[in-house]
């Protein structure tokens, strides 16, 4: 039989964890919504630039700059996914380890 830690109500702990996860998901959702908007802005800007170009080299340059920016955004997306995964995993890990005895050496 596992004893309940003093002052730790399992229901309250579960509610706290759910709130933490909800807050994390809400923040992540907001960040990704902002990210999608930046992607739309990036490609809209390219379309505007292409509409006003006067030469093929100018158009190619605009495309190269946009693709380079998109590659940077993809790298940032990857790092953001890793950071978010670590945050969510940390919340779940803490919730699972609460109230459990720690290993001793």
C-alpha cells in the first residue's frame, strides 16, 4: 500500500496537473497560430514583390530570399517543437512522480 504524502490530495494534484497542461497547450496553440500568420505574411510578401519585379534576376533574388527565410523558420519550428515537447513531458513526469518514494543509494 502506497501512503499518500501529507498535504497531497490526489484530486487536487490531478487538477493542478490538468491546469498546467491546459495552460501549456494554450500557450503552444497561440505560438503556432502566430507562426502560421508569419508564414502567410512571408508568402504574401513574396507575391507582392514578384508583382513589382522588372527582371528575372530580381524575381529569382526575391524567391531565394523568401526560401532562405522559410528555411530559417523551419529550423525555429524544429527547436520550438523540441522545447514544447520537453515542457509537456516535464509536466507529465512531475505529476507521475509526485507522491512516489525516490530511490536512495
